[in-house]
C-alpha cells in the first residue's frame, strides 16, 4: 500500500441537516402526547356498550406499547440531534421557533385524538370541542410552523455564506 494513502478515509462524508431530526420530532410528538394523555373514558362508560364519537382502532396488546416506545426513542434522539446541531451553529433560533410551534400542534393533536376516541355515555361534547380545536389551533400552528420553517430554508439556500446552511460532518 502506498504511503500517501495512510490515514485517509475513503468513506463518503454525510451531509446532515436539521430537517431530518426536526421531522422525526414533529412526527413522533402526537404519538407521545397520545400516550401521555392516556385513556379518557368516563367511569360510567365501562359498561358493555359505551358510545364513541370515533371508535379507537383495535390493536393486539403489544402494538401500542411498541409504537409509543419507538416514538419516545425517535423524539429523544431527534431533540438530542437538534440540540447538538444547535451547539455547533447549524440550527438558528428561527428553526427552534418553527419546531416549537409544530411540537405544540402535535401535542394538541395527540390530546384531541384521545378525546375523539373516548368511551362515554351519551353525547361526547369533548369531541365537538376537539374538532373545533383542530380547526382553530392545530391547523394554524402547523401553518405558522411551515411558514417560519420555509423562511429558514429559503434564507439558508439564498445565503449559504450566512453559516445557516447544512454542515458536513466527516
């Protein structure tokens, strides 16, 4: 082997940007919030035939626990990666604002999913309020997050010298 190749790595370097962990955090937040809220059925709804606004999906016993466990893992890894990238200067505060809005929207979505599938006796007034909450809170929060996130991406593409562009990690 020639001496000039000693110590040279031949693996390609990977371009890592904040978008991948941010999307992972946004996707996992509703699942984690859904699990944290827990079952919302009323005490009187433990009868044999309770009413549902939307009947929850019937999964085999270990599936929800596995999905929630994976979502928690993805959430922790995604936030850790974003904090690490922020410390290295690859994620500005504008991106954290966009992520924060999306995380709040996702948490509300998980809460509203539990309310919509709660077993109750009679009318589920909370389900109507959940639909209203999705329209008045969740959708505007996701849109605001997309607008702020899009301005971040546009700024990094139009001004790569600003230091906000994706960093190469060797």
